[in-house]
């Protein structure tokens, strides 16, 4: 099947993107530029460049237009938030299983949040991601439930056979046990607030959350000393549940460079090198986040 349309993204709009658009146009392609995925030295230059390109060589589209163009009704659809632990879990297992799906990114930093729009409320009345919608209309919410569902209906399985009772027990236990760390770190999220909005109750919650998180990490350091992955020497759905939590914490300032975290550090490096995680990793998360939640909580604690 021939290719008649090309979609462009990248930098800069005034040079590489423009040159590629012009060449593709004269080669006979239908050129479409994804507006939210191109940049220039200044906003003014971006606006001017896109206006010039669209006048002669290309159509400017939004990333949502691209999602609709590429939508395949025969595939499952996943509604997700970039960098969200629950969404990341599902994306990681899908990538490990090499399951093709229609990604639908939902933005929650907007006003109103896209998860609060009437359109999304129809999809999930809890106004949360992730949501998996099958081509036959089957819908499932909650990340842990989606992981278990996917592991049943989309081979290969990342859960040990029930005939291996000990391996099966350990996988299920670690799978659900990962929520302890997820819950422990929730209070750290107050660190995203403006300092003027952090009252004494929130300060206490941040300090308590820091202590609970570090205590919980001790369990996982012990587990990863014993095996390559959290439920044995094979990658399982327990890792899909746990890894996004620990990697999220690293992104938000957790330091694993001390000897006391030697095994956890090796574990994070091991999973991050897997093809599934390389594909599933949140967009723009190769560097540490701008807000160091651990540093903020530590200062409040006086550490």
C-alpha cells in the first residue's frame, strides 16, 4: 500500500520542519503538520512560520485531529494521563505484550480538567484515568483491574501459572502490595502547591508521607535483593504495578544513589532498559521533574 500523507513534528518550524514540508509537497505528498508538536525560537516565529507553510505547502492540524485520523475501530482504546502512575501501569503492560491500541491522552492541567468534561464523564463517571474500551464496547476502569483483564485476554500472560502455587502467590501479593507505596507517597503531592497554600496540616501530611514512603521503600529494597524483579526472576504484572510508582518517585526527587538502595537502583535500571518501558515511558520524562517533592518535604522535616 502506497503512502500519500506525511505528518510532521519537530524543530524548528522555520528551518527543518519548513524544508521537509516543502520537499514533501513537491514530491506529491499530502503534508500535515501537528501544531502542538512543533516549536521555534520564539512564539512569534512559530506563528509566522506555520502561517507561511500552511499558505502553500501543508495543512496545520491538532494532535487530536491526528488521533482521529489514525483511529482504528478494531483496536482497544486507552484513555490516559501522561506521567500518571495508574495510566503508566497499563501502558507498560500493553507495550510488553506488544498490543496495538488507540491512545487517547487526557489533560488534567487544563481548566476545566478534561476528565471533568461531559464527554469524559460519559466514559467514566469517576472522572479518572486510565480507561480501557474494547472494540466490542467492553469498558474497564481502575489500573489494577485493567492489568489483570489484559493479562487474561491478551497473551502472553505475565502472571505465573496457577499450578506453580508459590510463584502465583508471590506475584499476586506483590501486585497488590505495590499500592502500599502508592498510598504512602500521596501526601508528598502537596509539594506541588504554591507555598502560600501549604498550611500546617498539609506540612504535617508531607512530613508523614515522607516517613511512610521511606519506610515502605525498605520492604522493596529487601525484595529486589532476593530476585531480579519484584516477584521472582521474571518480569510479571507485579512489576507493571510497582515500577511506575518507584520511577515516578525518582522523577520527583527520590535519590537511590546511596548504598542502602543498591538493589532498588539496579532494579530501576533493569526495567528502564526493557523495550516495553522505553516505549511506555511518559513523554518528556527523561530528566528529573522541575518540582523536587522529596527536597521540599525534607526541608519541612528539618533533615
